[in-house]
C-alpha cells in the first residue's frame, strides 16, 4: 500500500474507532451526547468520508493537498467545537449557561442557521464532565485527537511539498 493510501486508512480507521467509542459510551454506558458532542461527531464523520475517498482514489501530489487540506479543515472545525466545550467545562459554576433544549427539538423548531448559532453558544449540559480518563474529559480528549489529526494531515501535505522540492 502506498504511503498516501496508508495515511488515509489510518485517519479513517482512527476516526471510526473514536466514533465507535463515543457510541459505546452513549449506548452501553448511558452517557447521552450534548449538542457540541454531536457536532464533533459530525466533524469525525467528515474526516472519515474524506479520508476514505482519498484511500479509494490514491491521489498524487495535488490530490493529496486537496484531501489533506479538507481533512485539516474538518479537524480544525472539530477542534474549535471541542475547544468551546472545554472552555465551557472550565467556567466557574455561576458562569455556565443554563441548559437549553435538545438538538432534535431545536432542529424541528428553529431554522438550521438558528440551530447552529444556538448550539455554538453551548449550554449547561455541554459543561458537564460525565466521564474522564487520565484526568481529561471527553471534550479534552477530543480536542487532543482533533489537533493530532490536523497535524497528521498537514504533515502529509508538507511531505508532498518536500518531495516536490527534492
């Protein structure tokens, strides 16, 4: 397997494992996702789809730049969402916004744009830390993973540029 395809395989399988663990926490452990968690899942799904298409395509340098750029964009979007949630989790208790309605309700009642705006403001449920591992919450681990995914995809782009220069 050529290096670009291997990178895309690693990215797609890694994100699939992260999503799988999120669904395990939801359906086996009973931890319901907050709206920001759902948006992070969408970012992971976008990375899976882009990386899988890259895996199938097996691109050359221009394609690598496009796919890796799109993956970086999705990962940075996910990192900003996770960063927002981490910020909410570290607010003092009296500064945490009140819990809002669920995402399904908001999608039924509000337009898509209004729903996204309300979700990004966060709510009290997004500030709860229901699970942690090695002192990091799910949102903090997600932020670390999104940063790692961004770095990996950017290294993939620069690796291609370095090969052009040699």
